């Protein structure tokens, strides 16, 4: 029997779905220097 069939797991999934759907798509970052990177250029 898979764990996803347990009532407590089903309820946890139902509760988490709106939270997961509301996540931001992400944050875009730009490296400005570091090991293996060239020095940052002036913008």
C-alpha cells in the first residue's frame, strides 16, 4: 500500500497544494564576481 493512500497524507497534500501554488517562480540573480568568474564589468 502506497503512503499517498493514507488519509493523513492525503489531507497533508490537500492542505499544502494552495501554499505550493502560491510560490513565486523564483529569484533571478547575477553573479558579480567570485572564484572562476571574471571581474564584474561596469554597468
